[in-house]
C-alpha cells in the first residue's frame, strides 16, 4: 500500500493514495483468529467478503508534525512517549462509515458470520492505513535527521481517552469526516488516532504494550 507524500510541518490530508489490499488471512487476523487454526467456515466467510470490503472502503488520513512545546498532553504514558522529543507527529486515520454501516445491517439481517468477517476486514484495512501513515511519518522524520519513538493513542492505559479532545484541537480531522462524540470516541468507529515523538535520540523499539498491565493476556498486543 502506498501513500502520497506531503510537507512535514503542515497538516497533510489524504483521501486517496492509501489503498488497503486485503487477503483472507488479513480478515481472519482482524477478527482475532489465527489463520492456521481457523474453521473452514470462517475461512470461506473471509474469502467471500473481500470484494465487498474493498468496495466499501473510503480510506483517509490527516497528520501533522508540530514542535513539542505546542502540544499540552497529560498522562504518564504520553509523558514517557514524548520524553526527549523535539517534535510531535499527530495522526487520525479512518476507512469511512460505509463498512461499519454494512456490518450493522448484516447483524440485523441475521447474518453474523458474514458481519464478523466484514468487520474483521475493516479492522485489517484500518491497520494498513495507519501503518502507511506511520511509515510516512518515519520518512518525514528521517528527512529532518530525526528518529521516531513509540506510537501511543488516547485511551491506552496511562493516557486518558479524554485527551482525544486535545489531539482533535490540533488536527483538522473533520476534513476526513472524523469527529468525537460526547464520550470522546471517534465517529466513524473504524478510525484511529495516534501520536509519535520525534527527536535525535528517540527509540522506536519500545511500544505502549510494554507498559500495559494487561500485556500478558491481550490477544491484540503488538509483537
């Protein structure tokens, strides 16, 4: 998957250029299923939703790189993530609302197997979009002679979800159709926000999972 380039110091919007490419194993992993141990019915459902999933995706992202003194995040996790940073990359990514609307319709129609497979496709697609944006941030940091630190998101242990409001005050997420509800959850639901510290001495080998109390039992832990 490829993303278009942009200037690093200015908020950059991407409606096109980030194109998830899904296979059945991506769909299964998006459901938290090991493809090697998946039931044949789950594999068949994953294969069956691929075309529909691709048709429903509307991937978009916005990100910016700002001086660290221009952000005012609070929480022990974000403090750890930005320790030593001179700049901060902020990002919001989404695949749009159509896929999750279709998932709700399938559940309502009594087709949970297809609904769960399509939801898994959405999880996988969002992961690919956010990964592509993360890679672009790394490239922009390297162009400035900087290194990237660990990626963290509001709502992870040690960084309150309410900090989404601070992040959204710094990024024009409305340009890609993403907003916060009263509980600080993103709408559409298949959206993700994250922050990465940039600096000459930053380390990317640490991940937020390393500092989570549930790390030994979480199936979604980054490895």
